[in-house]
C-alpha cells in the first residue's frame, strides 16, 4: 500500500514540475502553494522560496579585525635610586596631572649631599671669580707688607748670624787661656808627685792637696771653655734661620709678582676644571634627589601600584603605571592583502564585546610602515582612535571588534547576494513577483558585495520583494527546484 502511495506522489510531482516548466515558457510562473517558514510568511506564499526586501542604502566595504582598548601612552615608573618609601600619594584609579608627585623615598641623606655640593660649588665659584677679576689694591698692599716682613726677618737672621760669628772669637779666645792654665796646673801636679816619690817610695798623692784641686779646677775650666767655643762655632755655622728667612722673602716676592702679573693660562684652566667638577657633583646630587621622587609624566590615570609606605625598593624596580587615556585606540593587525586598502582618516566601527556589543565610532590614525611575519602570515598594525560615547564607558583593556570602512557605495539598491541569480548564458537576474502574482526574472547588473549584500542596478525599487530559491533542506540554493527547471542557478 505504501509503495502505491509513493508511486502516486512521484506522478503528482512530475505533473507539477511539467506545469511549472510550461508556465515558465509561456512567461509566467504558477503559484503552487504556501511556505510556512518565517521569510515566506512575510508575504511570499510560494513553496521553495524565501523573500528579502529590496532596500536603498549605503553599502560599505570593510576590513575587519580585533584588539583591545589602550591609551595614548603607557609609562611604568621606577625610582632611579634605591631606598625606603616614605610617602605614597596615589592608588589605582586615581586621576593625575603632569608633574604631580606620586611617591617619594626617604631623602634625608640625599638632601645633605645636595647642600654639601652646593657649598663646594660656592667655594669653587668664589675662587674662580677672584682669580679672573685680578687682585684688589688691598690684596696688593697686603702682599707688599708680607714681603717687607719677610725681608725684615731675613735681615734679623743675617744680623744674628754675624753676631754668632763674632761670639766665636770671644768664646774661643778663653779656650786658649784655659789650655795654658791647665798645662800649668798639670806641670805643678806632676812636680808634686815626683817630689813625693823621691822622698818616700810609699808616697800616695793626696787628692785634696792644693795642686790636685788646682788641676781639677783647671780641667773643668778648660772643658767649659771648649764647650762654649764649640757652641759658638756651631751657631755661627748654622744657616737654617737665614735660609728660612730667604725662602720667606722669595715666597712673598713670588706672591706679589703673581698678583701684579695676573693668573696664567694653566691657573685659569685649573680653576675652570675645579669649578666644572663642583658643578657636576652638584648636578649628580640633585639628580639622585630627583630620582628619589616619582612624578606623573603626563595627565592620565594610575592603573597599577606595586609599593607601600615603609617598603624598601631597589633602583629600576617597576612601581607605578600611568596611562594617558586622553585618547583611546585599538591596535588591529591587518593582513597584508587587506592593508593596501586602508588609509589614515578612514572611519571605523568599534564594537565593544563587554558592553553588549555596543558600537562606537573610530578613525584610522596610523598604519605601521613595517609588517610582522608570524609563521608566514604578514600583518600590519593599524591604529584606530576610538570616539568616547555617553552610552557606555569605554574602559582600558576592553575587547573590541573593529570594522574599518575602506569603501562606500552610497544610495544604491541592495539585495542579499543569494538573490542575484545567473542563467545559462551568465546573465544576472533577480526573481520578483509580477503584477499578476507570478514570479518573473528581472534582469540586473550586480556591483559591490559586502557582508552578504550586493548592490544591483535594474528595474527594481525599494520595498520590492526578491525571491531566493531554497534547496530541499530549506537553505538558500539559488537554483533549487524552480531554478533548475527554469535553467538558472546560483550566481554568487
């Protein structure tokens, strides 16, 4: 029984197909029933087709990509010197202005070094200025007075030397008398001893005898006279005081001459070098003090803070990140085949994934001149500046899909690309419903195709319904049952 009904169904389908072919050849398409799908329900009423409305619009050609929202500039700050964090003035989310103090270390030692270097510079500067400006009358007078004092001291030393030489004569003349007296006393003592031995073989000289005492006194007197003579001679031969006085005179004279002649080139260069070295030390001290303070490089927002007060940090350690969010942008990698169509100034649609796919406007502001090759795929970084919107906040780091509009065809009629068909000769047409309710192919010329829409030229008008054949699964088929019977198929 089922086999018999299957045969009947096949016969019915063949009859319907033959009727449709006959109607096509006679210039009309017979309506064969209704389609229960959503598109057909919009007024199509023809099985095997769905409809789409012909519209007049602007057709855009886009280059698509994705990225995340970033700021104009991002800077991660670090201290130039190590130390202990004394003050932290910001936290994540704070708005800051350029040159605003963000954090600083304990600067007690650094401030002392600056003060010390400033004082050293003042001293070097003063010495240099005095050298360059030349001596004052007061300085010259003081130098001349110093020379006069040195000359007077030399004269005194020379006089003392001459007096010492005269004292030699006086002191040493007494030595001769003492020698004579010692010789006389010695002879008298010798006679005393000889006489005593001659008178008594057991004679023992008396040390307390007058001659013995006279000899002792003579010897003592000689020793004193000899010592005085030697001292006088040593003093007469000592030229130390005279030499020192002469050196003082030479120094004083040289100092006076230097004042009168002015500084030499070597002296000026040396003073300049000392002054410059003092300046360098002060600059280094001030730089170290500046390195102990972090200031915002521009207006922006703090996005990261990695320190706390009292914490020890090292030089170069990343501690605070500031982002300039005065302009937001998305950097989009674009394939080398598409980047040739992209130009600065082109508009873009930026869709924020985290904000329920809200779309904001953007504009291309930069195209990197060099591409990046990743596993054989070359892309170019394209920057799209984002225009803020009051609808949703545009936050740093948001994921965004970007459509860069590289071409626009304005005020054109468009239909879904599947609605544009081709016959066996390659002629393009769109199926529309005639006034009598039948389908008829309307010749068209297709233009730009973007995102499933194709611009067409022909005897179409906005609001008109275009019919798209479906295959047996209900998908767009272009040809389908009627397309194959009529001799036309999918054209796009």
